């Protein structure tokens, strides 16, 4: 072998030795190098306080243990993150699996909004959601969202999420979330080039009693704090594209109970069923609401039945309303209700209402009565309270009725003591004689009444005592606001 060949061979041996040393160094240092690369990538994305341990590292996969970091003020922790790459030469991470994720989520803004805070630990970051792409082909997440709100005990919401990249850069996935009194199962797809999301909630359930505190941290209910109970369920289909949200679906309530102690309002055994054509615009098809009992002040209503449709965030169209109250039945002609302004105009149809129960609500009425009445009562309720329109109540045909007065001077005022009827009228007005009525009619705000007169009462009958033969015909006037005679047990501060 010539002297010229020997130096070339020695160089080749030295080059091979250096390559082996470099490969060996890369093998030995692959975990520190991978840790440095991951730390740098997370910090470039805006993360701070990054902590983890690399337990496996190769071109085909990486496994991290006890990963934790802050993204702005939001904390993320995971017990294990596994990256599995079938094709190591490609830029994609391949299949990413996150186990033991734990993320605190404050839903009422009682902490700092992590996405709007100007300063945070970490560098870089920024950019909109549309600028962000997941450099993977599969993503699997198994963990817990710690749901928090001011004054409420934290709730652990278990989540399982899976997504897979398909043709044309389109993702499909599913999510299951559950906690005591809460279940959501959903699936969806995301077209990344079009930035269009489609989703379907196939199962949604919420126990109102368990989550009442969180609900009222997000929604201000009319009048203040309420006691809530019942099972709410929903299914819906929706999309989000071009900054527009659209969704439709069905919402049901079972065994609802709502209590407003401050105003003595209680609704028992509430059932509801609605199909919404547009959740965002609050538009629904006609649905049903039923209640076993509703108490509002001194009023007690039973077996309430409503058919209504939401026609926007501040309009409800009621096509049917019926309930049992005051011993009889009240129904309503179709009407509109405007919750935001607390405005309601309706016409009630009364059937077989018990007079005693109505008078029990009246203050300082100098009479007692029995009997059944029918009628038609237009009412308006707004921020000023209750107002009665032009309507009437009259004795139900064939019904027996009695009245007993306790108002000295009511009947004898203007009657001379020498009048033969004076002694009988005196006994009637003082309550010593009860009248059996053949006619009873209350006209509310009669069209031709003089100013200040709110009602007229027509009574005709005779004493119950058969020994007294003295037919009585009375026409009484009610001056001043008729509504002030009613003690309904609530005032204009009560909202719907």
C-alpha cells in the first residue's frame, strides 16, 4: 500500500469516528435537546413558567411527564403528553395524546380574564384564533376542567375529547363532558381553510338545583336570587362561520320548581317543551308549559297550561292559557307578553269563580258573599302594577248566591226613617239580614261612567229570612282605583 493511500484512510477513519461520536452525543443528549426545543416552542406561543420532564425521545415519538405552564394568566397542567409520529421526516407531530389534563376555568369573570390581560409571564404569543393551526393529525385529551365562580364550590368537569384530521384539512371530533348533575355529549367538524365549525349536541343535561349558584352567577334573574330545581335537557345542531352563530334544537324541563321568597312566589312541578328554530334570535315554534301550582302573594293557581312561542328576546306570543283559581277556571284570549318591559295585556275569561275567594283578597270591603260568577276581565300589568280594563263579573245562571253587609248607612243614607222600607234596609246594611240574590253584576270601568268611578255593582234579591217580605234592588258605585282594593300580596317591583 502506498504512502499516499494511508493518509486518506486515516482521514476516513477519523471522519467515521467523529460521526459516531456525534451520533452518540445526540443519543445521549436527545432528551435535553428535546426539552430545550419544547420549552422554546411553548415560550414562543406565549407560555410562561414552563415545567415538564422528557421521559422518552426519538424521531418517532416523545413522552412528557408532569407538564405545566401558564398561558397569560390561564394555568394548564397535564400528567402525561405522548407524541407518536409514524413518519418522522414530516413536520406534523402525528398523534398527540394528553392524559390527566387539569385546567381551572372561571365562568363568571370573578378572576382576571386570562385572554384580555395586558401583562403575563411568557414571551411572544398573540395572534387570533384563525392564525392558529394544530400541527398534528390526531388529538386526544382526557382530563378535568375545574369550573369556578365567585362564592361557589369548585366543580370538577371530566372531559374526553378526540379529533382527527381528514381530507382537505378538515377536522372531525367528539367530546364527552360530565360532572354531578351535568352531561354533554357532542360531535362536530371544523373546516380549517374556511374557518367554519359545525356541531351537534346529541345529549345535554343539567340539574338546576346542583348548578343554581353557577346559573345565577351568569344570569341575573328577575327580582334577585331564586331557588331553582328541575332537570333541563337539550339537543341542538349549529354552526359558526364568518363571525355568525346559528343553532336550532329542542329544550325540555322536567319537575321544575322555582321559588322567590322575597315576594312569596313559588312555581311547583313545572314542565316545558320547546323547539327553537334560532337560538341566537330566540325564536321557537309553539311549545308548552304546565305547572301543578303557582303561588304569587295570596293568589294560588293550579293546573296551569300554556301554549306559547318565543318571537325574539323580548316577545312571547301566548296562544293558549288556562288555569284553576278562585275555585273556578280562568282562561285567556291570545295575547303578547314583553318580558324586558314587564308588560302584559290580556283578556281573562272567568268561569264559575267563587265570590268568597275573590273577596278574601279585597281590603276593607264591608260585605260577605257566596256564589259563583262568570265574566270577562281585560287586565294590563306593567311597571306601574296591575290595571283592570272594561269588563264584568256576573252571577252564574242558576247559581245560588247570598250577600251580607256590614256598613251602616250604606242603604239607609237618604231614606227617611218613616219610610216603610227603612227598618228592613237598616237590618240588611247592619248585617242582621242576609240577602238571597237573583242578580249580581259587577261592571268594571263602564264606558259611560263619570270621571273617578271605577265600577258599578247591581244587586237584586230578597232577605233569606222568609218572614221578611221586602225585595231589595241596589245600585252601588265604586269610586277611586278599584285595583287598590285587591290585596294580591305583591307589588310593582315584582318582574316576570
